């Protein structure tokens, strides 16, 4: 996974607001992953069309953050999702 990767959620994985938990989650077969605010924002942009760089730039603007730091965080989070079988590169 690098800055040019174009990640997307795997088929069958979806975002959902779980009112019981009061949190956004990723739902998959026999799996629930609770997302914090930043993770939710990243996941919302994993559309299979935008690269890590494009996602990072959008988030850096939205949160008025350093683009390099955001890119590092987005890359690491996307890598973790791929490793857990929740996303594709």
C-alpha cells in the first residue's frame, strides 16, 4: 500500500450507525468494527476511485491538518483494513 493505491471496502462490508453503541461501525459477515470519528471519515472516502493521496488531501483540508501527517495516518489505516480483509488495494 502506497500513496498511489486506490483502496475500497470489500464487497459485503458496509458502513452503518449502530444506535445501540452510539457509534459508526463497519459491518461484515460475522464482524463488527467500531470506528472513531477520524476512521469514519477515512472509510467514507474509500470509494475505489480516489488514491491515498487524494483522500489525504481532502481530509487535510477538512480538518485543517498537515497533509503529510494525514497521508501517513490514512496509509496506515487503509493498510490495516486490507490486512483484516475489510478493504482492497
